[in-house]
């Protein structure tokens, strides 16, 4: 498991065994490292980070903590890597872009407002939250991997920020959650989204399947806040 941990006044990336043993730090302290995406061969982690600038950019690091490399220079968030490990899709300025895994061949993939991106398990499609026009409601869209017009458009139950989006391992449906207690499942064949996962009174922070699709991990819990008085 690769995960984010607040450590030494920083958001750092860590890796541990699936049973929680042997946690090891992947990225050094001093930055904000978030949204890890792991290659299918388990060799690299792509993530977005505020490091050497004031803007989130896409970075790469080996799962042994080596080969830390910046891929974008003009912004980038929420990376998703293709199954062959050759391309990284990401969000920048409310559009979806892709770049090769060494940082070259930058290409814009969507022309309308798009947030969050996830490449399908077979590498033939990518999904994103999408708006057809400025005042339209948020949709869940599925595109061909080379971009163009959406193959599928689905309504979503709510319209909030902090989206989490994942494909089911069989590639036939998508699971998404907002900054609340419920995750929803949308079949590509259509129909209304179905409730997939819920933690009443808590917040779902992240979730994903293992590469072989046999295990599912979810981070959830309560958000604790204090009231502070300033004079």
C-alpha cells in the first residue's frame, strides 16, 4: 500500500505491506505530496506535489524511494497512469492532459471543464468529472483513451469538490465518492448510480483495489476540529 502521511510538518508518501507491516518513507519531508498512483508493475509512484514552487506539479518516484523526478512545470494534479506505464493522465487548469512517464510529449485531452481522471484497467478509456457548459451540472464522463467526445455521460447525485474516482477491476463500472460518507457505483451500461460503500458519520478519504483486483483498501474516519478564538 502506498499512502499519504502527515509527518514532520509535511505531507509525505509512504509504502507498507498490505497487512500494515514494514512502513517506509518514500518522499522526503518539506513538501506537500498527495494523490499517489502506482504503475501496474509496482516500480513507480506518480503523485502531485508542491515542491520547488507554489503550484502542484506531477512527480515520479520509485517504490524504493529512488529516482525522484519532476514531470510537469506548469501545474498538474491527480495523476493516473496507463497499464503499460507509458503515459500519465492528470488534471491541470480544469482540463485533462497527458504526458509520457519521463516527462515529454504533453498533450491536452479534454476541451471543457474536467476534474479528476482515472484510466481504465485495459487502457482503452479514461473517466473524469465533466461539465458540458459553465452552468451545467457535474457529470461523470468516459472518453476514449486518445480523447475526443465522451463515450458515456452519467448524472451524479451531488456536486461537490474533493472527488475520488476509481474503475472496478473488471472495467465495467466506476466507483466514486465526494468528501462525505458514501461511495457510488455507476455501470457503463447505464442506469442510476448505486450506493457501493458507506461509513455513517465518517468521511471516505481514499480507496482503491490491488493490481490483481483481489483486495480493496479504504481510508475513512472522522474529521476532528476545534474552535479557536482570535482577539
